[in-house]
C-alpha cells in the first residue's frame, strides 16, 4: 500500500508540474477542467446519484457550466462575482460543519438536488481561480499554492500524530485534531516566510503574503472537512478508487477547492495587476 501510494504521488506530482510550466494557460485551463470533470463524477456519487446515466448527466451539466464560465471569465466583473460567491459559500459551509459537529441533523444536506447544486460552488470557482492564477500571475504562483497546501497537510499529519489530543471535529473527521491544525499553520508560516524572503523585497508584501497563506490554509481545512461530512453521510471512505493508495481525485483536491478562490482574491489585493 505504501509503495503504491508513493508511486501514485510521484506520477501525480510529475504530471501537475509539467502542466503548470509547460502548458500555455489555455491548455492548462483545459487540464484543470478535466480534473474538475473527474471530480464532478465523484461528487455525483457523493450527492447520491447511483446510476451511470444520472452520473453522466451530472458530469455533462458541470462541463456545460465550465464552458459557460470560460466565455464569461475574461470579464473582471464575472470573475469577482464567482470568486466572492465562493467566499460566501465556504463561509456557509463552515457554519454547516459547526452545526453538524454540535449534533444538528441538517436533513436538507441529504437532498441529492441540493448537493448537486453545491457541486457548482465547490468545483467551478476552483477551476476559475487556478485558471486565472496561471493567466494573470504565473505557474510559479500556482505551484506556490499547491505546495502551501501540501506543506500544511504534512505539518498537520505529523503534529497531529505526535501531539494530537483535542479533536477538531470528531463527528465529521475523527482523525483531525487542533494540534494538527496548529502544525499546519506553523509549517505554512515557515514555508510562506521563506518564499517571501526569497521572492519579495518590500516588508509589507512579505507580511501580506504570510497572512494570506495562513488564511488560505485555515480555509482549506473547511474543504477537507466538508467532503468528509458528505462522505460520512453516504458511508463512503473515499470519493472513488481512481488513484491507487490515495482514493479519488476529489480526496486529493478537496482542500484546494476551498483554498484557491481565497488565495487568488488575496493575491489580487496584495499584488494588483502584477504578473510574476
């Protein structure tokens, strides 16, 4: 299992890095769209659609939505609308996670149609954010975001394993602890701090990037917890078995779906109109 997991991780990392640095933004956008469509199929299963025809129709629905957003994406107004809707959605998601943790049943979250609609708010802003991050800034910033989340996950794993005592959300994801959250924040702080020292000259820009990175990591946890909540409702361990040793694609990008819109918005305020 460990060997399988390591080989899969290496292949995934290799393909992602190649797509970031060797594909033009238009093809990178298509690459991310393919990941979104695979994730849409996995989300259709989490939403409760069990037949292949229903799952196909849901993937088609997401594909048409991505195409529609592609034609709207050059307009700044639509960019901001989608990104801020994502902020509102993830704020609501945090409240739902807290309510579920406190024992509220939240029966409406078992509705297949509602969960299908929520897939739009989870997947489309993530696609748009990564696309715009690649177009407006550079592949370096896409890689920074992905590494930031990876470093935070590693920090959370080791600190949670070593010191984890207080459960973060026992009814949602019993394995996560507040000590793990602290480890994620500390590791991301160090990573962002080192990057800012290397890349940025102005002190205020360095501080801004560090604060944005901490906020991004904090929000990314909600993406992980939200998928865990819905999988728990469906008695699912993984979103699929497409990635040997890792589960499904959605299991690997759940944190990024929440983090990407927040990071792009923050970067637009931190480095407005700058392409690095």
